[in-house]
C-alpha cells in the first residue's frame, strides 16, 4: 500500500469555514468567523479563496449545501410519514 485512497482530514477551522460558506456567508466573512482573527487585508484577499479551492474543503462545502437543501424539504407531514 502506498497510501492511495487516503486523504488528509480537514481541521475544525476548515470545517467551520466550509459550513459558513455553505450557509451563504462570503468566503472572507467565513474566514473571519472560522479563524476568529483579524486578518490583514492581504490575508483576507487570498486565504479564503485558497481554502475554498482545496478539493477537500470544496467537497465539504458541497456536502453542507446538500444537507441544508435536504433540510428545507423536511416538513411535519413528511416526517410523520417516516
């Protein structure tokens, strides 16, 4: 085995960033909230976009978006049918 199929896990901050983006915050705002920092203009103009372009984080954002969309379609009648 050469480590194929193994992916590095994302950090708590990265997961929080993905959740915030999926919930509609801008990437810059999501970065500020998830990292609880006052980044410089240079950082805020680059880091959030680097994070969002990471395939692991992009996948996490998509997972959160799908979960949020599924949640919208749950209503009392559908839940009762379960």
